[in-house]
C-alpha cells in the first residue's frame, strides 16, 4: 500500500511540478529548511511514494492541458510542413527550430567544416 503524503510532501510535489522541476526550490516553497533544501529535495524525489505522486501530478496536468509531448511534436510537424491554418514562413521556421531543439539540434550530427582562406577568396572573386 502506498504511503500518504504529508502536507509538506504534497506542497513539495505541487511546487516541483509547477516550477520547472527544481527540487531545491520546491523544498523551500513547501516549507522545508532552506539550508537543507537541496538534500531534502533530492531525498523526496528518491522516495517511491513521492515519485509516484509526481508522475500522477504530471499526468493529470498534461490531461488537463490536453497537451503532451506527442501532441506538441505532431502539431509542430504540421506547422513545419506548412499545413497549419494561416501558416507563414516565419511560423514554419519557428516550428523547425523547435523540432530541432527538441531532438537535440544539430549537435548530434554536427560535422566540422574547415574553409581554407583560398577557397574563401575564390568564392568572393566569383561573386564579383
């Protein structure tokens, strides 16, 4: 049987889920001693019954907002492909940027490209 949360633990879960998942700040907000907030936040997240409540809270929040990661990605894809209502070039670029950030950007696929001075000068000469 799952343990019930104390009032401080409940306040911690609510603060943690609403502050961007900062356990230290959530511990302070919930009324734990500021000097021990980092340790208390970390300890709370390791307690199975608190972790379960965090997951339930996040799940309920996503349902309430009718929004989850899958929905966001799906709609960003629609916009990125120019299929959204009243879409624009800037909206497509923004959607592509958001999708790139979500997937780790170009860092994972980044290739080092070196341009020699001669190639750069040749390119400039061809522009004239």
